[in-house]
């Protein structure tokens, strides 16, 4: 037995529709509205993801540019290092030469002091 609903448009005429037909018509009426709302929300979400992606891409591009600048600066520093800075091996070598020269000077001074003392004592 089907349940029937009565819709009265005028006191003389009445239309009888089954409840299933009313539900089906209601669904057919509301379905495009829900699909429209869902589509709008989905598009809005996708647009927000696109905006976030653009922001992240811009940040990554800035980071890549910073990295390239740092790499360039590092390469320039390496190139200038030979001219501006003394290597440890070179420093040690020069200090050994200086020490050897100072030892010669001290030895010469000691020899002169010994000779002077020898002449003074005579």
C-alpha cells in the first residue's frame, strides 16, 4: 500500500501524489543546489591551494637565489684565499727562515761579545 499525499490547489480540485514521488521531486530539486554548493566549495579550496602553491614557489625561488648568491660568494672567497691569506705551510716555512736568521744574528752577537770580553780582559 502506497502512502498518498494530497495537495489542494483549490477547494474543487485536488491532486494526489505518492510520497515517493514527492521525495524524488524534492531530491531532484535540491540535488543541483547541493552540487552547486559543493562545486563552489571545492573550487574555493582548489584556489586557496593554488595561492599557497604560488607563495611556496616564490619562497623556494628566493631561497634558491640566496643559495646561488652564497655559492658565488664562497667561490669568490676561495679564489681570493690564495692572494689574501697565508697558508699554514707557508707560514711555518717563513717562521723557520726567520728563526734561522735570528739564530745566526744571536750567534754573531755572542761571538762579538766573546771577542769584546776577550779584548777587555787583556
